[in-house]
């Protein structure tokens, strides 16, 4: 189920616009949707491909309980991925709103500094949160590469490739916001993004190897 659009928001959810409009808006000079939100959308489609492969595999007469459980988990994770694109847009807008606050006197400057730090935290946490769920998608794809029918295992591989690319794209959004954080928070965020990057690299390699082995192994 797609996330509902906030009735008080003037902008619809990115999930509610057509694919053509989304593409046009992304290619325009408007700052949103940007890297974080487009990455999250791409990652969601990657997981959707993995979910589709599991759904097709379930049509077999001997579908295992493990396969059924994995398909259910994939659906739940897909729902977790859906809010991330809009969250990225919201975080960016929050930072722009903070940047536009007045700074004529010391009181206003202090308020603006506080608002910008809070916005920077949100702008960093949004892509980190998306990256965590995308890594969970890669971990699920590894299991799907083993359990899915051979005829659709290439879709698992394609989905995993999108998930991995999306995760690394999200981390670039983390990187550009790190310098706006206080030193201690910056260090913690950098440590997590480094862990996520390495875990994703290893997971992507595992999935690709499993998929390729099944594609080339004779029946």
C-alpha cells in the first residue's frame, strides 16, 4: 500500500505523480526530487523486483514455507521503504526553511543556528534511515536468490543491483550533510555510513555471485 498524501501539504507524494512527471521534475532545475529521494524510489523498485520474483515462485505447486515467509517479509519491507522519498524532500525543505530565517540580530542568529542544526540532523538521518532499510533489502535478496525459481532469479539480481546502487546514492546525501553537524554527531554518522557502505558492498557481491551461479548452472 502506498503512503497517503498529507492533506495539509500543498505538494503530493512523489508516489502520486506519474512516472513521466517524476522524470521531468528530476531533470529540471528544481532541487527536489534530488539524489536522496530518487535513490529511495529506485531502491523501492529494486525490492519490488525481488518481491515479484518471490510471488512468481510461489505459484509453483511445491512452494515452501520458507518461500512464503520470505515473500511476506518482502512485502513488509517494501512498505517500510515507501515513505523515504517524501521524507528526503521534507528534510531538504526543512533545511532551506532554516537557511531563510532572519539573522539581523544575535537573537535571530541564535534561533537560525539552532534551526539549521536541527535541519541538518534531519537531512542526515533521512538518508541514513533509507540506507538501513535498503541494506535489509539486500539481505532479503540474498535469501531470495536461493529460494526463487531459476526462471526469475535474474529479476532478483536486477533488484539487488538497484538496491545496492540506491544505498550508495543515499550515502552521498549523508556525506554532503555531515559538515553541518556538530563534531560528535558528525563522527557517529560517519561511522554508521562507513559501516553501511561496507556491509552493502559485501552483500551485493554475495547476491551477484549466487544469482550468477544459478544462471550458469545447468538444470
